[in-house]
C-alpha cells in the first residue's frame, strides 16, 4: 500500500479505514466483516480475562500469561515474536504519523516542510524521540498522555457525527495520476443523509484501489479491516504497571472493545448514508473536506498515531523486560532487566527505541504491516492455547473469577486466529510458524527448567489417568506380554550397572527402582522417605534410564519388598517380575568413582539449561554412602533373602537374581562397546536337578523369552545369542538327538534367532552322590560339592567369554532352615562366571499363534 493509506490503517483510528471497507465491500458485507472480526478477537478476550483473573499477573502481559501457562519455551518464543511485532508496529505508527503530517504541511499548497527520504527519517526520529522521553519518564506520564489523547480523539469523532448533520451536500472533483503521467478525474458527492445513497451503498463494489493499483476482493478488504482490530492486548501488556491487573485487564479490555465496536458500526452506517461510492473509494481522506472544522480530523489522526506509537513502545519494553528477568535468552537481553528506582525498565525502553529507530530507517513498511498482524494473531492464538490447556488440565487451582469462557471458546479462538493468519498473508504465516518452531527448539535446548509449574505435566496426568482406567487387567493376553520390572536396590553406587542392564530388559514395560529404608514411623517425627525421592529421581536422570522410583519405610527388608510388590504401579501397570542383586560378600565396585557423570572432575560442571531440582552432584554423592571394602548385607539374613524370593513366587511374580553385574561393560549412556562382539548365553535346563530333561517348562520358556527381549534392545540387538542344551551322550538311546530337533522346532515357532550348542554333561552328573535324581519341591535335594564344582567348571568352559549369562533359578526351599544351603549352592554354581542372571519364571509368556 502507498503512503497515502498508511496513516489510515496504521494509526489505529477506527473511523479512517471505514471508508475503504464500505467503499469496496458495501454496508452489508462491511458489517459482516466487523461482526466476524470482533467475534474472533472476543474469543481471545475471553481467554485473556480468564487467565488474568486466575492469579497475580506480573509485568509482561501476554508473554507472562503464555509462559506461566505453557512453559518457558513456548512463552519465550511467542514473547520474542510479540516484542518484535510491537517494535515494527511502533515504527509503522511513527512513519504513518509523519506521512500524515507531510500530507498537510508538505503539499504543494502548503509547502512548510521539505520532503525526501532523509527528511522523513529526520521527522520520524524526532517523533520517536518524543515517544522515548515519555516512556523514559514512566508509565504514569504515558497513562496521562494517553488519557488526553483519548479525549482529543473522542472530540474528533464527535466532530464527524456533528458534521454529518451540519455540513450541506456538496460535490468534489478528485484527481489521481494514472499510468503514463495521465491525470484521472472523478466526480464525487457528499449527499448528506439520503435513503438513495444508503441503498446504493448496501451491496459490494470491489474495484481498483488507487493507492496500490490492485483489484480488491473480500479477503483483501477483510485483511485490512482485521488489521485495525489487533490492539486488544495494549492494556494487558501494561500489567506490571496496574495496581490490580486481575480487575483492570478484563474491565479495560472489554470496555475498549465495546467502545470501538460501537464506533465502527455507527461510522459504517454514517458514511453509507451520506457519501456516494466514488467518494469512498477515490478519496480515503475526504473527512477533512466535509468537517465543520477540518483541523479536528487532522489533529485526531496525529494524536491517534502518536498514542499508538507510544503504546507499542511501552508495551514492547515491558515484554522485553519480562524476558530479561526470566533469563531465557542469556547475556544479549540481560541489561534489559535493569530498572530505575521507581521500577521503570529504562534499559528495555532504550532497547525498544533503538530497534524502532532501525525500523524507521527502513522507510517504507507497508510490506511488513501484514507480518506484524500475523505475529499479533500468533500471540492471540497462544493465549487461547494457554487457556485451553488450563481448562483441559482440570487443575483444582484453575478457578478464574471470570467465568464467561469454555474450552469451546478457546478452541474456536485458536482456529479463527490461525485461519485469519493465512487469510491475511499465507507466506508470512508459514514463515512465522517456522520461526516459532526454531525458537522453540532453541529455547528447549538452552533455557533452564523453570519453577513456574508445567501445564504439560497436568495434561499428561489427565491423559494418563484416563488411559490407565482403560487398561483393563482382565483383558490381558499372553501374546502382548512384556516385562514389568521391580528392581530392588540397596545402594546405587554398587548397583548402577544392574540398573542400566535392566533398563535394556524392560522392552517398553514398567520399570521401577524400589528401595526399603529400615525404620519405624511410630518412633520418628516425620517420614524420612519423602525427602529421598529427589535424590533417587536425580540418579535416574544421571543414568538416563526410563524408570520410576518407589520407596518405602519398613521394619524389615522382606516386609518392605512385600509392600512394594503389592502397591507399586496402578491398574494394568504393575510389576510382574522382581529382580534382586545376589546375596554374597564379594567386594563390589563403586560406580560413582568410575563414570564421568559422577566423578569429581565433573562437579559443578552442569550443562546449559540443566536444572537439578535442588540436588547437585555433591549432594547426590553424599546421600548415597560410599561402598565399603567388604559390603556384607548385615541388615539382611540369608533366611530373609530367600524368603523374599519365596514371597514373590507365591504372589505369582517372576524372580531374577543378578550377580557380578558390576563387571558388565557397555551399558552407560556414552558407551561405545560394539554390540556385535558380545554374546548372550542361555542355559535353559535346571542345572541343579541333574535328572531334568525338560526344556519346555514354564520357567525355561520364560528364560528364553527374557534373553530374546534383551537381544531385541538397542544396545544388544547385534549381540549373538547361544543356547546350550545339556545332554547325556553316553545313554544307550539317542533321545537327545530327538530333543535337539524338537528344541530347534520350538525356536522356529517362537521366532528366536539363536545358535544351539550341545554340551555333554555325563561327567557332571556322575559327580552327584545320590542315586535318586527326582526333584522334590518340598525338600531341597542335597548336592555334593563335587557336583556343584563340576557344574561351575562346565559353565566356565563354555560361557567364560559371554557378556551375560541366563541360568535357570530353582524354586527356593520351603523351610527357612535350608536358606543358607540354597544360597551356597547358587553361589558355588555361579562363582567367577561374570554377569549372570538367574531366572525363575512362573507365568506363561510365549505364544506361537498369530
């Protein structure tokens, strides 16, 4: 658009763009545009009022509302874009004012001010300096100045209404320069109130716009119309200067919108009934011709433009000040946080003035006008989104005193703002969305975690609760089974490798780190467990595992483990597998002294944007005691340890015991161990029952399934799986050959890729002193030391180079007096093997049908 129409649109004086709309669209379509435009902005106003009445609003207006609702990433991105839009708008308004001044004092008839690019920059800089001085003094001076300007504009409006009655009909000759320096003449008339004129102006008459030489349409005229309605957040941006923002913002915004809507409708009707279409289309500044005192209109334009420029400057400075206080963009904006003794952010004002001055140097800004409106609409859509998120989250603390809204109005507000963006300018709209996404990514990786509360957490809670209720345990099916693990951890310093390993074993299922603190709540002033959660969650973050944490206080580890097995999880997400560390007296290694994430050299070196929730690395190290030279579990007896295993089996939970996992390599986040060099060895036979030949019982199949699950994980998908079949080759019958073929067929049906290794164990079986080889569940079969040593030697001979081994865990003895013997047998068999997982499965987990 040319400079002749700039003051009409950018000044913010509603009566000046009406002629353009009515001239092209007619009264009926013009009123339709007004109604639609105000419905759209009213939906956003409802959201503004709801958020502003839900708590204390500080400085920053729209940015504060969005960031405190949607988080720093979204709020910072929209806030910066809204700030830039305000800066461009300030430059627009100043240039519009200067062009309006030059139209009067720089015309051929009144040549007072010389014209030219540098003169325009000079006049604009003077006006911008005046705005700067007012904003530097403070918001109280601005508010007084704005009130005086409101009075002047109101008088200007009244003069228009009075002139429509007082001024007699008259004719005009309007001239424009056409192509080839031709002079185009148009005869136009001001008829006064006339039914004929009103009837002629009812319908549309889209034609050539003399200022742009382009044919207008409903979309282009509506875009211009909507652009003049995008000042609804002018008051909200002053939230830091208001005594009671929760009262002033809704009241002031609603009154302002009603006031401007009324003026729009009255002026539409007025000009439609008094001016013919030629006058409306060919002279956008004809009001000065038909006013009882033409300077009324001129002064109104000047005051409105000056007010809009000051409003944009002070609003932008408050947004910038809020961004600086939140430290989202670091050092470049840090000085903008400085304020005067009275609280005026004068450095932010200087920032805004400097950028607006750069905008003024650009001169012609009509092409950027659409971008400013698009940025405004994006901010409005974000406010609607913030209100929608708060409403959908159903948080008890979201109870605004303003109740005239619902999620329907919020959603309609978002959609209408997005549609209007692309109606006004599809290219700028697409670009603004891309810019928003880039800023979101930047702030996501750069900005610190805030303490404002996360709406995402409330929404996730709301959705998770809904889907947990839909997860019906009665509809579980074996073909969709997955491990849901409760890993009991005594001291993470010696268990981190096991924690990392189980993280690979969960296959998208539930993973919970459990810990029992010994104590009696009756003898304690408060629950000591509650203060420990942050340390354990920080440990989970440091290790990078996808696990929950559940802690309990109990007088014994066995009782506490029972508590966790019963109450951990919700609905269909409850542990089905218990994993314990092995009960022995070996000296574990301190993982905190080995991993770079925990070692002393990294203390105090936190990543940019990392937030530790009050737990720094020294505090984390101090909370978990160092591993002693020999860490024997004095707080846990062998009987109690075996009792935990028995309890889990009685509760229909699968049980796994992990030994030597502190020797496992390649499980850390930054590990570069090549998975193809590792092997997973599986021994599906119960090695402590020499007479056993059943490879297809529930426990053996569970063991195969767990090994397969590990082989499917990211870090183990290239590892080679080997399955060892123990056979008696000296037997007269060749049944072991048939068993091998049967087992191969089973692997094929289960879609398990593994190589089968035949291991003769006749010599091992011969070491067994007893002749009766039948296993009795009620009584643990006594096994000779020679037999246990032979089994260990067989495992060492075949699996010494494996990365991890899966062994069959026999059912524990029924009587607690045999607990020590049971543990000793397991210790002898696995002695010196390296990372080993002893597994006892009680639930069917394999499925061969589709």
